[in-house]
């Protein structure tokens, strides 16, 4: 709890429109996370990367390019020998080995070498795909993350998970490859659709539920300002979420144990995402999955009924779904069992024991999983 207060205390500081933290592995500083209101400090952050004599390729998608490519490319150009860009069509359907191959081709044509660098400018798809290309091109080149979605700023840009989807399997092919810098600009959140912004809040609520009950309470207390995207509140919120993610990945960089806690809501959430054919956003599916996981936690006596109800009410009050229509519970279970989060054939389920403290549970039986899946389908007509 002392830890939780330390984290939330940092949200009370005045003039914290710029926050920095360093990711360490084995006490060695690996890369900074810079969180700023705008792109003004990007040049200074790039200076630390020694790219003056190197080529840089900015990888982005057709949507983000329209908003931020020109501005970012202008800054990058001033800090390296030559800047170019590679744009692919926006959307999960682009997160494939084919897009990676096209990017390899572009890098080869433009004679990119081992010491050159990629910049991932965009949301989770851009970050994961660029990171995977960086991990594998010439056996690994440097890359940095400039996440432009809320979800990418608090989750996918941190911790070095990279990858693409393979056929029907989400994130099935990938590598751990750490970025050299994560630079998050809060201004980019203003151009997100309401649905995209709220989807990011799914992962943020998750952070509170798995690691920090005080943060979860803070989120509820600041709901109006968060939904209104008040700059200072948003920066404070992202900073706390980044701290939580930082602590988890520092303790367990390659998901040997504790990092799996970040998968709270993801076991059934990923199955819903796939079955809905990606028509629902990731954070929305995680929200539905969190509902199922909270219900299972209550069934196992780890959460009170009041806490379970508070969690579903909170998720819904931020505009996130708690259930889905048109799916069969059996389908959800079958798909969740083909997910990569399986361990020796058993589902590695993340439960709350209680809110603010997540645990890994390998004892969930098929009928319990089916009952949890029924909870999120049964209420489909209500939300
Ligand atoms: N998004 C979950 C993780 O980074 O481990």
C-alpha cells in the first residue's frame, strides 16, 4: 500500500507536464520513457541516441501519417543523417508477415545497416510490427517507440514485446526486443476517436485492479476529467500506469512469472476479440474479459460480491462494454484454449485476490471457464 501511495503521490505534483522514468533490467538502465504534453522535447531525447550519422526510417500507418508524420519527420531529420518513412494501411489486418516483408524490402532498397534505426510512430499495431521488424532485420537493429494511442502509451510500447498476427492467431509470431526510447506525447490523444480513447482506459483500469487499489480509486474519483481528456489529469494518469507497467516488466522482462499478471482480462478478452473479427477494439475486449475474470474471482471467494459489482459498474461507467452479443460461450472457451497463454495445456488465468492484487491461477476447470464465458454473453442485451 505504501507503494501505491508513492505512485499516486506523483500525480499530485504541480507542473508535471513532462515526466521521465528509466526502465532498468538487473539494475542496468536500458531506456527512458519520456511523457510530455507535446513533441518539443523529442529532439533532445533523440540526441541521446547518437544517430547523427545514421539513417532513420519512420514506420507509421495511413491514419497516423495524416496527423503526425510531417511534424515528427521534421524533428527526426534535424537529428540524423537521413530520414525516410514507410506507411502501411491502418488496421489490425496489416499486422502480418507480409507487411513486415514489405518493410524489409524498403529497408534493403534504401540500404539500411545494423546501426541505423526505426521509429514506430502510431498505436499498438505500428509499435508491435516495427519492433518485430527491428528485432529481425539484420539480426536486430535499434528502434524507438512514439506511441500515439492511449493503449500504446500505457501498455504496448513498454516492455519490448513485439510481433505480428499469424493467420487467425493474434500476436503468435514475435520476439522480445527493447526500444531505445519511448516518447509519449499527450497531445496525440486529442485526435483519437472517443472509442479509441476509451479502449485505452480498459488497460488503465486493469493496472489499478491488478497492482494498485489506490490508483483504481483515483481513477474513479477523476472520471470526469479523464473522460474530458484534461491534459494534466491524463499525463498524471499515464505516468502512474507507466510506473506500474515499468515495475512489472523490470521484475520479469520475458514473462517467466509476474508479467503474466498484465494478462488480466486477456484470456477470454482475446477470444472475444478474435471471434468478433476485430470489430471491437482491444481495450473493449479486455474490459469484457475483466468482467469474466472478476466474476471468477468472486466465485472462488477472492472478491466480495460488492467488489465484483463495483468493478463491473466502474468499467461500464467509463463507457466500456462488460458483455458481448452474438457469441456462444462454448466458442469463447474453445478459442481461448488455442491462445498462447496456455501452460502445459491448462489455461493460465489471472484473478483478483482481492481488487488491487492479481494472482496467477492454473486451477480453472473447463466448466468454470464456460460459466465465466456465459456471464459475459448472457448479459448481451443490456450492454
Ligand atoms: N501487454 C502485456 C505485456 O506487455 O506483457
